[in-house]
């Protein structure tokens, strides 16, 4: 493996600035890696080498010329990036990993993609996901599973398994994900990488194909907290095209991530998300040793009680499918994407729409559309959607109280290490339970970050920090500190990944 | 649906009203004239190349998000205030979900349980000046759908060879105004219907929030009609006649539905709750979709938009911008101008209130202003197949023209010619008169000679005048005009004749 691609994004950026490497060399090295490991990993649905190299050459040219233009280059200019295929890009297909959008080319760029283009990060390609981001394992992609580079018999998490696996396997130093119930954080936990779900409204959703509008957020995927912070700074900020976007300026996340000082800081352990049924001992061991490290560094560990979290999963599985059933109504074969004509019978508009949706959507998508359609039906709305919104308010109140007692909250990101391919595919409820610790942050609109917290039987365990809304900076600070503390004891988790060739 | 095909013969309107009390209700959709659409920056324009005024938001492409048009919200608040509604301190949009190809997202962004304006009323004026109060349930904001054109003989989506869709209209801002049930109109129900829609049209025009052209669908009316036996208090089953898009059609549709309902009920039948289509040629309605309370649009609050919060200051600023209510303005002007009811109605019907008001403001008398706008200008407009207000004649021009007459510089006949020259682009009336040398002959010598000649040639007329028939002077004016090539002042001629005969004018 080219040592160049084993650097962090910040290190790559420094070498580019110093003229030690060029962006074309860096991009080519990643493209070579993609070529080597993709037959095994399948993290990418589409690779656009030509476009990436063109952007890279542009950066190199500006840097070579020097002067004001070179000075103005974004710190991450020339560092390649991968984009989850739920985020629309001009010039590359966007499929949402669904047959429904096979071959569809967006005529516009998502706001985050505009920012990435303006900052001149070569876009390597589009990464795999569960169809329309519906899943926790990337097994629901219409274009094949993505394998976990730590153990290719296991899932990389989902829905953003492609982005997380690409980052873990050194196919890309940075990637974009989207997180509706844990789709950035859970794959990060399962691949020993870092992933942030920003405060709702912190990053523009314009151009992120909607699953559940009130829960979706775009966020960064990286190998270190600093890298995630740098990418978050690039994509964050107000967007007039997204009415739910916050007006706040973007804080210096990366600086906070580098502070490392937790002495005297209160960190709250969420009672409901730190033990009990479904939690593997290895995960709890890694969690407790992370707590020990923080305590040794002077942090005060307190327990916080969030009783409403017991109902979070239930509320989530009413709100999310309700909004999804509506957001996915537009895929009907009339204007774009797939169109399927019924095999026999008259060609009415209803029958064409029905045939298109029957053929275009996979089973998990259909399951959620049916669930959501039912929950929003007249006579059921109050009992289902209405009640779920009340739970949501209760969860927000639990968080409010918890943040009176602690600056950040901590819990394992997922109750288990990555499971085997196919293990939960036939048991949706078991699959849903996997998101138990990530869902509350989406329901409350608060930020959450996954940082690697050790290994259990050679597989990564993720630790989640949660912070109050608009206080993403606290999560970066805490996650940066834990990463530093664990790093002092040995190699960083992401550096311990076995060589892919050696994996069975 | 087919039971309506065997509907019994409708009763006559008079018979129907003898037995039943009509209850009306209206949903009027007003298309706003904002520059851009309700939730996107695409142009809101009529009549352009199909699918040219659309962007990714209007097409509901994956990943797109709506942004509320602030001007549309202000329009809705203004309309709400003009309809004497309460304005919500906070309100939300909701998704009304149904699959139909003219709706790009397969939902319409509308308002459901939180309309921006609610609980208002509107006093509408009937033909005889009587005021009828219509209670307003709500006015809410929403987006329009695209336009479908069905190829083939059916003209409907069912049985069409193929259908074309134009999304230019998709996302155009609409305000839907919903009345409470209107009772007590009795035999005047059709008139109330017309007067109500007409009043809404006048208001949105006066507020300048809509082009208010019904023929273009800027103002569209769905008319609900039900009947209950005289003296009953429980409403009957209603029908909803969709898209009745002219004032006359609204009146006729309500009349027909009252007759049809009465026919069905009198024969012991029951009314099907359904939508009906208005048939302009036969002036009847035909059955559409069965509409039941089971229609489920799966409304839920639009999560991509934040609630609209209205402040007291904002509302008061908009209230201060409201024009005088059209009905009040009409009452004020009628009183001030002293026109007869018939005269005033004609002026309103001709759409010339603004023009006459401005002409009066600039110095003409109401009678003179009416004479010109309703007379010569209407005739000229007719000949040019346009409306008098569209001729491009400024009120100031009419004032100037009239001043020339009053100063005795030209007479009425010349003035009419001057107006034509003006329309041909020859400049102001003063310039035209000067350039063409049209000033009347007021030199007494030449005029007196012409009058003397005319009197000499018409002794019988002179005798009549002497005998007290002053009107006969008119017969002398013609020959004098002929002699002076039309440039004589008729008043002056009359004066000279009377002087010559020693009669006190």
C-alpha cells in the first residue's frame, strides 16, 4: 500500500501545501487503491477518475504558480473525497443505491457538493449505501453489499457503509455521509473510523435525497476527529436553499478537537444506553476502559437518566417511515428515473406508477413506505404520528435535563461489534435495534460523533459523544480528547486494520 | 356514479325554492401575481413555452427543498385582513398527498389545520344594493399543480391516447378562500354566488396581489350546493361543482344545482356526495368523482419548512398598505359623483372607475368624465377591439380636451376628431388644435355674417324661434357650421340668434 494514502487528511493537506506531494499523485494513489480493493470491498457505486484527476491537476497548477491564488486555496484543496450516493452530483450518476434511479443524472449539485467543488477537493466517486439510506448494514443496496475491511465476512454498518468502508480501507481519506438514525455513526463505529451527525440544520440538506426530512443530516466521515472537524467546517453553515438550515457561523471544530484537555469536564453516562440486553461484553469492556481513560485524565463521570429513551426506537419507526413514505412518493416513473410498464392489461397512469414502484423499490423501502402510509392514514394519525411526536418532545426534555448535569454525554455507539453478512437480514426488528443509541440524537436534533474506543476480538468498538444542539464543538472537543488518550497507549485504532490481502 | 344519469327532471327554480332552502359554500382559488413561485425561484408567468418556467424544485427532483416566497405570505396576510379574518400568530404548511401526474412530488404543499387567516367575513352587494354578509372560514396558502392536456377523444385522462404535462403552473402561489355554509340567501342564492365571487375578484385586484383574470384561471371557483327542506336545520348532502370560472357561470351553476337537487329530492331520491363538472354549452353539470369523507390525503406538517410566525408590527404594516375596500369605494364614489344607479352600474361594468376617478381628480366634472369615458372613448375602444381603459388615453388628456371646449376654442365635434388624432399619435389636444388650425371661429364678424345668412335662408325656422320654440335654433346651427367649415361654437351661434331676435336666452 502506498504510505501516502495511510496519512490523515490533515497530513495530506500539509504535504500538498509543502509541495512534498502533488494532488495528482495523491489522487492517483487512491484510484490505484480503489482498483485493488474494490473487487473485495465494493464501497463505490461509481468512480470518476477523470473528473478527480482534472480537479487535482487544477489544484497542482494553482499551487505551482504560487501567489495570491495559491494562498487562497482551501486548506483541504487537493485532498480527495468520496461522496455517499444519496447526495446529488452533476456529472456523476446519483442512484441512492436504488434501481429506481439507475442511470439518473442530477442536473444540479447539492450545496455541500458545491462547497467541495469550490474548495477543489477531487471527488473520487459515489459510495454505496442501503437503498435510499434505509438500513443499518448496506445489505439493502440494489447494487450489492459492501464488506467491512476489518473482516470481509461482516457488514460495514449502514446506511453509509460505503463511505465508512472506503475511509477505513484507505480508498479515500474523507467522505460524506448522511445520518437519519445513525447512518454515519454506526458505520463509523463498525469500521474504526470517525463520523459526525451535526446539529440538525448545521449542514445544508439541499441535494441530499430525503428519507425523513426532520431527521436527515449530512455529515463528515474520516479516520481522525481532526479530519472530520476540518470537513465539517467546510460543509457547514447557513444555506438559503434549506429553510431548516441554521443561521449560525461555523465554529472552529478542528481547533477544539486538538485541545485534548478534559480535566474537570463533566461527562454524562446515559443510564439507558450503557448496559443491558443486547449489549456485548466486549463492547461494554471497551466502553468502560474509555471511561477509565477519561477519568484518569481528570474528567468527572456522572450518570444521567433519560427514561424516555425506552420509547425512542418506537417513535423513530413511526416518524421516519411516515416522512419517508411521503418523500418517496415522487418516484413514479412520470418525470425521471425508472419507468416500468405493466406486463398486461391497460396502460393507465395508475398502473404504470404501480408497476414502476413495484419493480423499482427493494423490500426494505417498501416495508417503510407501507408502514409510513399506514401511520399517516386518517384515524391513525393521532395514535401513531401524533404520539411519536410527543415522545420526541419527551426525549428532547430528557436531553435538556441531562445537559444540565454534564457538558457532553457518552455511550457505546452500537450495542455490538459488526455482525456477519446476512445475520439480521431476515429479522428487521433485530436490525432496527442496532440503532438504539444513535436514534435519540436525530429525534432531538442534537449532534453526535463516533470515535473509535478500542477493539473487541479484533473488531472495532465505537464510542459516541452527544452534545446539546449547536454545541457540536463540545462533541469534537471530547472526541478529540478520547482519541488522544487512547492513542497515547498505542497505535490509533484505524492504523490497526489488518492488511486486506491477509484477510480471509 | 351512474345513478346520476337517471336523475329525475330538475324542478323549476321557483318550485325548488318553494320546497327547499339552499345552502351554499365556496372555495375560491386565487393565483397570486408574484414574480417567482410559491417555493422556488422559477418565474411565475402565464402563457410561456411549456416547461420553460421550471427548475429542479418545481419538478420535485430528488434532494430539492422548498423555500417560502415572502411576498406570497404578505399577499395572503393582506387578503386575510381585507376579508376581516384573524391572522395566525404562527402557522404551518402541510403535505396533501395524492398520486397524480400534474403534481411533481405527488403531494401538494398546502395548509391544513393551521391556515394563515381564519374567521372572517365579507359584505357583498347585490344588484339592488342590498348587503349580504358571507362568513369566511379560512384563507390558506398553497401551490398550484401543473397543467395536463389529454390527447384523444375523451378529453380526460381516462381513455386518452396520451397526456402531456406542462409544469410551468406547478408551484404558482395560490390562496384558497373557504366560506362557512351560506344560509338564508333563498331565491337570491344564485345572485349571492355571483356577487361573492365578483367581490373576491375586485378585492384581489384592488390589493394588486393577483391579475384576477378569470378567463386565465387567476380566480377559480368551486361551488358547493345543498338543499334542506324549508324550516329544517340539518344541512343536506352537498355537491361540489368544480372550476366554475366566470361570474355568469357561477350564477348559472348554482341555479342548475338547486334545480337538480330539488328534482332528485322531490322524487324521493338522495343526493350523491360528489364533484360535478360545469358544462358551459348546456348550462348543466355532469357527475365527476364520488367524494366521500373517506378521501384520505394523509396530511402531515411539511417538515422541510419552518412555521411562519407573524408579528403584530408586520401585520399592522401590511394593514396600513391596504387600499379602500372596493365596495366602500364604490359607495363613496357613487355618492360623490351623483350618477344614477344605472349610470354607475354601467361605469363599474365597463371597468372605468379608476379612469373616471382620476379624470375628476384632475379637474373635470363627474358628468364630463363619464360622458367621455362611457361615450366617445368606449366607442373608439370598441372600434379598436379593446377596452377603453386599455386605449392608452390619460385622464389628463381628457381634462385638457374638455378645457379646450370650455374655453370655447373647439366644439364637441372637433374634440372628437382631436381625440382620434391623439390616438394616432399626433400629440396633446392643445398641440393638435394648434397644428391643424382647428380653433373655432369666434370672430364675431365672420360668425355673425354666417348666422345672418342662415337666418335669411331659413325664415320658417326663424318664425318658430320667434314663437318661443327655442329648440328650433338647432336647425340653424347646421348651415352655420357648413358655412364656417365646422369651426363655429354652437353656443355662440345660439347667442347671436337670440340677440338678433331680441329674445332673452
